[in-house]
């Protein structure tokens, strides 16, 4: 065997040790960031192809190692030997193509060790080590429940969320759930650690709408109704699907006026008719309600929905109703690119799980987000270290990645 062959074999063995270790401890690849082959340009409102990197076969191997996403890794608990298989496929492909293996392998090693170093750094922050590079003996501690800066008491979901892999055909449906990747929303507080419900998908206009389910505000429904009196209560001629807001506020809505309103998204209109969304579980008896899923409906006759919700509460049952201000909107092509990049975890919920996400009692936005990730089979992402110190590390890491990608 030639000297080059000996070096290639040694490098492959080194990579396989890294890969097997990452498969045993998927926390090592949770922070792996890839180079997406395409992005969405919001100004031009179209997809743009990213110039190919110098290492396209490395990018492809990392995509396989990341659970199929092109940028943000989604290591699933039920998948085994993912990284090792990706490394074997990469070497076989390089041999078939007749390319030099050593430079490719060096790039793979660098990228995998960078993700491992991030995991170590987050362990150091989490456990308050003075030396962040001590060793990786306790790397498995990333996935263990520890006392963090932002602790969440885990509340299990009462049903499963069927995750759609990022590299699978993305058929977005009304009633689907989108869960933010723990690293993708760091610079967007409203979407950070968010769980969204898809409300509308219009293929003809290339538009989709959703609502953030787990961002409760301090504002009550009563405060929202009087926030802009010149536009709302001072103008009784304004009509909703049932009646004007004055009659609703002092009629069937009155028992619910102290309910807190959730921030449904960044798109906020001046008109309350266009701005206030109501999700409820009383669709079969509410005229005009739009069924989002068997357990959740949107809008309809608010007076009737509020009356049935109040009656449920009086009988000791959950309210089954929430109000949201604003919504999220995308073009479908934009959302498809964000899904393949791994910005969102795309899941199809069972009725019980969706009802819990929409109306269940969670102590914090992060608790609902964690529960959704666990139910999607992604415990590594659910337990991903977050908090003020960890977020500082992650923001610098992502900024460095974005500069390199540009």
C-alpha cells in the first residue's frame, strides 16, 4: 500500500471514531451547521441558489449526518449510526469519483470537531466550569436535566407529533405544527422557542399563514378591546362575523375579558377584525367556524364560542379557547426552503397533542416548546442548553457561521 493509501486509511479510521462517538452522543452534532444550497430572497420574493462551496461532497455528507437538513441539524433519537453511515458513503463516493480523499476528510474532521467543541463549551457554561475545554467526559450531561439559567419543568405531551424529515417531500397542510430549532430563532425573540400552528395554505397565491401558540402576553382581552378606542369601541358600526365589539364586550365575551391574549405573530393589522384570532375546541357547535383539525377550529361566531367556553369552565372543564393578536405569514416557497434548512421542525400532530398545544396549561413558552420537541422524537434539541450565557455563546457561533457562509 502506498504512503497516501496508509494516510487515507488512518484518516478514515480517525473520522469513524469521531462518527461513532457522535452517534453515541448526538449532542455532538446538535450544533452542526451546514451550507444550504439555496436561500430565500425576501426582496426579490424568490429562491436563490447559493454558489457551491469548495467541498460539495463534504456538504452532502454533513447533510446526511444532520438528519437531512441543509443547515440546522435535527438528530433524532430513533435513528442509529447516522454519522458513521454518512462518513462511509462519503469515502465510497470519493473513491468512485477518483478524488483525493485526504483534503475532503480534513474538512469533515474540522466541521465535526467544531460542533463537538460547541457542545463542550455549552457543557462548560451549563455546569459553570472555569475551564471550558477540560475534557468531553461529561458531554452526555448536555442531554441530562440540569439546573440551568432558564429551567423548564417537563410536561409530557398526551400524544405524539409525527415529524417530517427536512429532506422528505414537504407537503404543508393546514393543522401542521412548526417548532423552532433551538438555534434558528436566537435573533428573533417572537419565533425563538416557538410552536406554530399552520392556519392557511393557498397554493394559488403561494401564501401560508400560521399562529404562534406559546407566547402569552401580559395584555388581557379587556385591555386589547380598549387599547384603540377611536378605532374600536368608539365606533359601534364596526362589524365582526357576529356583531360589533361593544355588544360582544359587554355580552357573551364579558366572562372572558380577563383572559390573556397571546402574541400570534409579527403581522398586526390596525383593524381588530383582521387582527384578533380566536382558536377554540367548540367548532362543531359554533356557526362559521373553520376546522383546522378535528380538535381545533378558527373563528366563527365569537359570541357562541365564548358562551360555550364559559359553560365548559363552569362545569370544571378546560376553557378550550384562546385569543391571539397577529399572525405569521410566508410565501410557500419561502417556508419550503426554511423547512429544508431545518429552521423549523415540521410535524403532524394527533388531535390530543394539538389540543394540548393550543389550550393546555404550560408554565412558560419554553415548556411548551420542549414538550413539542420531545413528542417529535427530538430529545437532544428539546434539552439543548439555553439561557443568557449559553445564548451569548450560540449567537457568536451563528454569526461566525453566517459570515463564513456569505
